[in-house]
C-alpha cells in the first residue's frame, strides 16, 4: 500500500513536481469561488480555492460527492467559469471568457478522457482520433499522420479501422487517450477514466498515463474517487466542503508497468 507525505502548503515550490521544481505553471487558480443560485438559496460549491499545477506534474483530485471536486474539474476544463477569482491556463487568463471562447480554448489546450469513452459509434478509431483536429482546421494529411502516431503511442497500431463495437473497453479508452493527445494540449484532464474498466484493464490505462507523463512530460490531472487509482499519480489533492483539505506528494508511487509484469495473463475459457 502506498503512502503519502503531506506538503507544506505555505511553500509553493513543494507543490511542483519534485523532479522539475522550476517548471512553468500550467494551471494557476487564485481564490476561486463558485456560487450557484437555486431559487432563493445560494450554494457555495467552491470557497476561495488557490492552486498551482506545473508542467509535467501528474495530479489526482479526490473528494466525496458535494466536496467541490466536480465543480473544480469543470472550471479547470473550461466547461464552466468561476463566480470570483482568477484562472490562468497555460499563461492565458480564461476566467471571463465567453462560452464560445472557452470551447476554443478546450479544443486547443485541453485533452479530455471520460469514464464513458465518448466515442462516435459509427466511426473508426482513426476518425475518432482525427475529430479534434478537424475542429481545429488541421489539414487532412497532417490529421492522419498525427492520429496514426497517437494510436501507435497507446498500443493500437493495426486497429485504426476498427469501430468502437469491435474494440474492448480498454481499447476504447486507449482510443480516447489518443484523441486527447492529438492537438498537443497543455494538459490532459481524465475524469474517472477507469470507472468502467476491470482491474487489469485499469492498470493498463494507468500504465499509459504514467508513460506519457514520464517519457513525454505531459501534464495530467486525474479525477477519481478510488484511492488506489490516485496512488499512480505523483500528487494527490483532496477536496472537502469546497476547499482543499489536503495536498500531498505520493511518497511511494505505484508503478503500473511493474504491476502489469506481475499480473497473470487472462485466459478465456473455451466454450463447450
């Protein structure tokens, strides 16, 4: 079982990836509030959250239902904007952007991976991966090249023409990861990416995330309710009552590649 070492929240340098303490900030949140009005009642979903995530970090965000975790994810992902406070994403203030401007930022700077995969069912893996680049106006030959490279990077070379119903759940999530990579985003935001997967496939997906982070320096934010999945990250942030309750470095990070080597192969039983 992995353990975590608590960070001194007063020292920003300790928030950064310990391997790259001087890396530039990708996410800077300054006293973020989010208030929803429900009739005559105001609901404070976030209460003055300040947070820095630097380039090359792998961060897990956790919290119970109602903790503010999902609201935080929506703001970081430019799906919503704060009621008060500043949000700087990859050097750009996105706090006051319009809905259309946020959509443009999402496509250019954020790669999303969802629990439900969100693939187009009648479209090949290759075409699913090309889709964000189509919206970004990337020309056809470049779209195809980058999509093929992304699929190869997640272990799906040779499966480019398969449709989602011809792929396992783990393979579909790999397609979703490849799709998140193709626009070379500032960060990848993964929302419960192992929620629909079995234990072994979950480890396989986490191995891809760790490899992308370690070998390519990709900034990753993983939203999860599973403590064992969070331990594949390098840093864990726990929300409670709209505030950050804990912000910790993982002292003994789980190694998905090593775990896969020690797991027995799954052999399907032959039918009579």
